């Protein structure tokens, strides 16, 4: 993140909660966890989440309607992400593969240019096998 991308107080509070979480968090779980810090309205949470996604600090797990911190320090594409998700313990791991990213960002089907996508793989993690 560059110096120009300073987070607001609410964005930093939301990011801290998501970074400390052991798994994906839904917006209302985040709201419940930050009410003591002065964030009381769902709109405040959604605005912070939208900005954090745009900055590439967090990702939305579409199938769970939940959010995780970006663990990939050199994550370049906030609009093109891939995850492995354990069906048992719900652990989410961001897949960092340059070949996959390059293929997916250049993927073009019937002339359609995609604006964003999430690719989610489901299975069992090493611990749950």
C-alpha cells in the first residue's frame, strides 16, 4: 500500500478485525465485533469493506458472503482471486499462482471481457483429510 492509501479510522478497525480472524467473517459478525469501537451502522461496515476490497487489503468469499484478509503480500489483482476452501473446517487459503492468475486475467469467452471474478475450489485441507 502506498502512502497515499491511508485508511480511515473505520477502515483500519474493520481491517484489524478481519486480519485477526481465524476464518472468513460476515459483515454482521464484523459489526458485532466493532460496536464497542463506535461503529454502529451496517452502512459504515459496508463502506469500509468496499474500500478495503478496492485497495486489495481484503477479499470477498462469494460462496460464503464473507470476507478474509489478503495474505498474499504481492497480491496485484484484487479483482481476480482464487481460493481453496475446506468443506469441513472452512479454512480459506488464497491461491497465489502466477500462471493461474495470468490465464484467468486473459480468459475471454465469446468476446466477453470480465471485470472481476472469484474462483473457489472446495475440498479437505491437510488437517481434515
